[in-house]
């Protein structure tokens, strides 16, 4: 199994590790088959993601994708951020071995879960992220292992 240089870089020097105390939204997801868990914190101001941090207890690919995903959403609007799917993150990392693609799914789901938490706190409907994704023509994935935060 070969990892790209970018994957190795984000694994060895992950960006944005930590927590945001007064986060606007927090999302936690896990993959029961490997036991890996990822948590993403977002600070959102007027629809713009000002800061993103993560804590991942998981494999190297999960750490690299959370690092890259948090880098990519910073400074983006929510509408832009929902376009950052697992494929977009994997591509930005120079690709992932096929057997590790499921790890990048955690990043997309954690992001979605953090945005959902944010919308809930704003009194918006719980499926708002899915609505936005559908409106933007982005495939909505079925969640079967999301743990409610
Ligand atoms: Fe579990 Fe990578 S093996 S997320």
C-alpha cells in the first residue's frame, strides 16, 4: 500500500489538531468496523467557517483526511464547505489507496455532523445539510454509523 507524500505529510504533521472551546458546531462520527473515531469542531460566523479543529482517534489516513478537511473548510462559507466531500479531500491529498477510501468518508461525515449540530443550535431543521447538498447536486450518503453528539 502506497501513500502519497501529502498523506504522509498530513499524517506526520497534522494541521488543526485540538478543540474549539466555544465551537458553533461539533460533530463526532465513528466507524464501528475499525473502531476509529473523529471529532470536528467548527467556529462559524455569519455563515463563514472561521476556524476548524479536529481530534481523531484512528488510522493514518483518518488523521490525514481530518487534517486536510479542516484546512480546506477554513475561510469557506457553509455552501462551499458542503462541497468538500470525501473524494475532494482524498484528491487534495494526492489520492488514497482504495482500501483506505472509507477513512476519508469519516471526514465528510464528521464535517456534516458538525454543520448539522450548528444548524440545530440555530433552530434550523436537522436535515438542512442534506437539503443544501441536494440543492448543490452533491450525492447525499446514507449514514449508518453516525453517533449523535
Ligand atoms: Fe478506520 Fe481508517 S481504518 S478510519
